């Protein structure tokens, strides 16, 4: 079971125009890492937040809400 801490909800409502096509890591409703390369994002998060599990996703060109 996956528990959300509010980062997903923040992600779907945030203006992420500057991150289109990039991977982002979100912790406590804040983008803490971004890159076109997923490994770069994961490396930075592991170095700076080793005990935290971030919400990581790629920002699509257009957000599609599925209900």
C-alpha cells in the first residue's frame, strides 16, 4: 500500500511549466531536485535527503486528469 503525504496532490496542482520534460523529486511540497536524467535526480536526493522517500515523477507536456 502506498501512503501519500500531500506531495502528489501538490504536484497535480502546481505550475511546473519550467520543469516540462524533466524528472522532479518532491519532498514536503517542494521540488528538491530536477533533471532530464532520472539517475541524477535520485543521486541528489540520496545525497541530500538520505532518510526521506521523495515523490519522484517526470513532468509531462500536458497533465491529464484521470477520474
